[in-house]
C-alpha cells in the first residue's frame, strides 16, 4: 500500500466480483482506486454461487433476451481471458413424459440461445441419441423421451474474483481486506470515507464512491451522511449441497419435481454439487444457513432423477459440504425465480457522487464494470489508460 495516499479518484466498497471488476477497469483506465472489504476478498456471494458462466437458458422463459445476449457475449470473453479459470462444460436436459417443458419448447429455446450466441461454436446443441443416454450415470431412464445437450461454462467463482483483484492491484489499485466502511460523508466537491483497517480507523478523500456491497448495499447506504433513500430489496438465499458421489461428465439441467423451477446437478472437483433454492430472508443479521426444507427440496429432486443413489437419509449422509449465497432482488410482487437478474445501478440527484449496485450476475461483471466506468468518466473526464482490460489474461 502507498502510505502517502490520502485521496483517490474512486473508493469502492465491497470486494466481491462486482467491486474487483470495477477496480480493475478503473485502474486500467488510469484512475486512482481504493477498494475495501470488511472480510476476505471474494468471500461472500461471489464464493457461494452456482459457479456458472452462462447465458442463462432459463431467462429466455421470462423474456430477458438482452441479459441472455449480454451474458453469452461475456461467456465468450471470459473463456478467452481466463482460460484456466473458466471452462466450457456440456449441459444435458433430460425430458420425461411428465416434464412440463416439452421437447419442442426446449428445442426452440436452444435455437434462440444458439442465435444469441452469434458465431460462438459453443452455441451448437444436439438431441442425444437414446443409445447414449446411459452415459449419464445413474439418471432415471424410465419415461425418458429426449435428452438435449448444449454448452455453457463453469468457473471457481472465488478464484476468479481473486484473480480479478490481483489484476486490479497490479494496475495500482489499493485493495484492503478486513476493512469495513464505517461512514461516508457526501459533499458537492467529494466524499470522505471512514473505514476500519489494522485495528484503527482511517479516512480517505474520494471524488466518487461505488457501493458494491452486495447483500449489504442498503447497510452501506444507511452509513452515508446526509442520509438518502435506498431501493427496497428482498434477500433471497440460494443453497447448494456437495455430495460424496462421483460427478457426471457434465451438468444436468433438471426440472424440479416440486415446482416450476430448474436446478443444476454439477461436477465440482470430482464430486456432485446440487443447487439451488430460493428462500426469502427477513434479515442478514446472522450468516445464512441451509435449512432443513432446502436440504429436503434439493435431495428430493436429486433422488427423483437418480433413484438408485440411495434413500433421502442415505443421501443426507453423503453431504460433504453445504453453502448459501444471498441474492439481492429489487422488491416486486412476483416469485424470485421470475424476477429480472440484471444489475440495477442507482444514483440519487442529492448524492451524485455515489453509485450503488443492486443484484447482477457473476457472468456479467465485465459489462457492469464497463458501465460503471462510463459513469466515472462522465464525472472525472478521461485519464491516460495504463492497460486494455480486453487483453489482460486472468490467472
Ligand atoms: C445462490 C446463488 C447462485 C448464483 N449463481 C450464479 C451463477 O451460477 N452464475 C452467475 O453468473 N451468477 C450467479 N449468481 C449471482 C452472483 O453470484 C452475484 O451476482 C455476484 O457474486 C455478486 O457479487 P457482488 O460483488 O455484488 O457481491 P458480494 O460477492 O457479496 O460482495 C460484496 C462484498 O461487500 C463486502 N461488504 C459488505 N458491507 C461492507 C462494508 N460495510 N464495508 C466493506 N465491505 C463490505 C462483503 O464483505 C462482500 O465481500 C448467483 C447468486 C446466488 C446468491
């Protein structure tokens, strides 16, 4: 750290994928950047996702075409820029007699997905001939009518976040873990940011502040003076279970046997990862835990499709690890599963130097960073760039 520095162009609150992405983009564009995180870099939502770098086939059902197009473009970019961290992986969609999504609908969805992938070879999909269905080890074959195979990508979300943070640091950004924002004063000519670090309170002047605190976005807003109104949000927990069951060679895209949702059964370091759920939380005061209902839901779906894997009790004994991430969804009267997953960027006329991010996806962190950089440039003007983020390999 540069001990002399007591002012920066941009202070970023939060070192998840959103914050570190913005730090990398801003530092590469020549701005002086400080990023603080109250815990570990990439230790929260960005370590507890489904770990997919994907267009989001299911978002087509809710008409989020722009998000899918943008995500597919970002998938292509990340496969090129982070080849050791983001890997293509085959996805399989089995369709049974009782499946709500019929083969024609899946074929139509995959055709649109391929079209939105533009010329990306990962856009191709096939109907898997029935002689190959038993390659999906343990999958129930009774009532199976069709299996479609398409492509998306998988990553280690925490390692990806930390790789982006290292890249930002290499470009000169100051990044502090275990540094919590305590308060922020917003003035017409700049902001004073107060934070704890190394057991003491510190202060930094910043021309602009980006609030990328994920689920804590409104907690950060509550620490701003003069006060400002926050967007009303819901916190929606998503649980994952890691089972001591050797993984299949791809990801299964499974329709829940309990509701209209889709869950994934994924390989994760050789074992089987299942996720996810959507459980509304009323507070974030304690760190979220997987509930008994979430365990029963995920294991119930797994057992429905893999009946020979064991009873529910036997499957419970195979859980090696479980984790939860928390989504931020602007409040709406619809089910969480159906709500838009794009990032919402919020500034207030009364606080033009503060930008707050709500929600978003791991996959689209680069396009979010590019949009935030435009906001920065509008306020501070251009600087001489140090590097081109489209050429920086993440490792
Ligand atoms: C269950 C689940 C599954 C998901 N799966 C996928 C997926 O497969 N693919 C995909 O593309 N997206 C997925 N997402 C979305 C994606 O994970 C998130 O959009 C992304 O990780 C959010 O990153 P973030 O940086 O906004 O938040 P976070 O990663 O939560 O980072 C916020 C950071 O702010 C810090 N912070 C909070 N308050 C303060 C403070 N006062 N001072 C300093 N620091 C503070 C926290 O410590 C934290 O590290 C999923 C999300 C969930 C919940």
